[in-house]
C-alpha cells in the first residue's frame, strides 16, 4: 500500500514512509531521514485532524486492495481510490 502526499504549497509530491505531527507541522520521512515539512497549521489539533484524514485514506486504499486481491484488476486501485493526498491549506 502506498500513499503519495502533495505538500500544501503544491511544490512536493512525496511517497511517504512515515508521517509525523510536531506542534502544528506535518512532516514526512522517507526511510529514516526527514524528507520535508508538507504542511503547517496554527494548532497541533488541526494537524492531528489532517493526520486523521490521511489515516482514513490509507484504510480506504487497504480495504480496496484487499477487495480486489491479487487479480489482474490490481491496477484499478490507482483509479478507484485516490492514492495522492493533497494537504489542505488550513
């Protein structure tokens, strides 16, 4: 399962390994190194709400992949479930 993250300023598209909230910032890690900060919010609570949305997107992707299993239709998940999460402005 993979999820790409598009940064708030739309300048980065990153295949995220780990997504972390620090204060009001959402940071993406690739392997063990910090890749970039993809979003900044006024409060940690808002950043956690966005993290909840990302979490739900991952569940949706995993559920769809499980539904189609190992069939030749696996390529459909890229169209049927949005695998890019665009960080909201605020």
